[in-house]
C-alpha cells in the first residue's frame, strides 16, 4: 500500500477535514476527558443511539459507575438497570464482563495497547481503534458506517460495503488521508462529518468542507454511494408469553445466558392448561431486532385466588412483583412497553 507521503492529494483532504473539525466539531462532554474508560463507554453507547438521546444515559451510567472498579463491583442487575432505555442489553453485559477482565488481567488500569483493548469482551476493531487513537495516539482509522459512506462518496468507490473485505478496504483508504499524529481527531472528525453533513439521506453537500474533492458530488452521483449489494433478509420469529396477574402483582423470572435478551426479566412462557379459564385478553406487539422481526403475543390471565397464584409462582420458580418493583428490573423492550400500557393507562 502507498504511504501518506506518496499521496499528498489524499492527505490534503484529511487536513481540510481536520480544519473543519477544529471549528465545527461538536462540543460533546466526553470530548473534554482523556479517560479511556469514559471514552470506551461513550463509544459503545453512541454506536446505537443518537447523541441527544444518549447523553442523559451516558451521564446516568458514568455518575453511577465513574470508574472500572465501581463497574466491576456492581451486580449485573444494576448494570442492566442503568442501561435501561438504550436497548442492546448484551452490550451492557459485555461492558460489565470487560470491567472484570480489566481488573483481573490489567490490574484495574485500562489497557493501552490496541491488541489488549481488542481482547476486551464486546470490543470490536472499530471501538478498539477509536479508544486507542483518541486516548493513546494510535495511528488507526476507526472505520464504521460513517467511514464507508463518506469515503465511498469522496472516491466514488463502488466497493460493496456488505462484504467482509469492506473494513480493510476502507481502512486502507482512510489511512491515505490521515495526517500522522492526528488519528484521534481525524476519527472524531469523520464521525461528525458523517452524522452532521454527509448524512445517509439528503447530505448537505453545498456546505461540506470536502465538496471540491468529492468525486460523487462532482459527478452528481451522491445517491449512488455507498454500494450495498447483499441485503440480509430478516427472519420472522414469534414468542408467546403469559402475563399472570393477581391484584397488583404479577409473575416474572430472569432469563438465562442463552439466546437473546440474556439476564433480562420476562413473564412466564408456559401456559398451564388449568389457568386457561382465567384468560382475559391477548396483546400482540411487533418488534424489530437487527436481523429478526419479532411478534410477541402476551396473553393476560387473572388468577383470583392468592393461594393458587403463590403456588403457581413456587412451582415455576417465579418472582412475584408489582409494577413499582418491576421498574427496578430490566425487561426486553416489548415487555417493558406492555407493562407501561397495562399500568400507566
Ligand atoms: S460533498 Fe456531499 S457526498 Fe461528498 S463528502 Fe461532502 S456531504 Fe458527502
């Protein structure tokens, strides 16, 4: 591959980007810290959430878990609770496991080497490169969907972003543009340009600092990039739950580590024949996961006898809770929505 020295034109684009970033970069709270722990947490949170929505969650999480040790000492229930509203709960569990790794393998100090950061649970190449470049000066592009989109447009590059080779292809392109010693700023500048200017739909090309260098813009073909040829068809999945209620109370249990929604709480999935006479109604909730379309059917049973209700809880190993108590636990989104509908009418 060519080095930066051999590509002054590409480097020039990177320099323009940094100049724009120095004036227009977003004033975000986590940009005022050089603590790798906080930057790691925010990288994970903002991978899945818009900045405005995620800020409150970020502050709430960091206020409760200000450092790796505090996080490692917390229960997974509490970590999940402070992740509530962000979805993708497996990421919270991975962060928690990674905090244990940092305590056990790195003496409680956030690792500085790229490979060590990458060895943490739930940390992929993007996050490792972002943390390494921003906190430790590593010369690596943090390639994500923003990079794919911006670079494919600038170079009118038709490399299929749905293929496994896309990461290394766009990493090589980004390296050609990245000024030495500026990787952290460059990565953040690409994130800001991708989310504020070079948006997936209706990019603001007229005010883009790179429009003179952008081939797709010059050719009036912006809408043709990035190229994504392979569409993953989501699978359809139906789940059945029983909302078993007695007075203000209902039954829940904690999911195990297997399958989706690890360690979150759920309602019973088995419906005992003898309780069918107590059925009141059923609710259907549609929910989309990354590659799955879920239909969640929740049947509502009212058990009149307290003794029967308690027996049912004991036989099935369920907890009995009321709505207030359930608010201290984390449920999959469709079940959380169901509880809101039922109790906040
Ligand atoms: S000119 Fe338009 S398409 Fe090109 S990088 Fe800028 S915003 Fe993106």
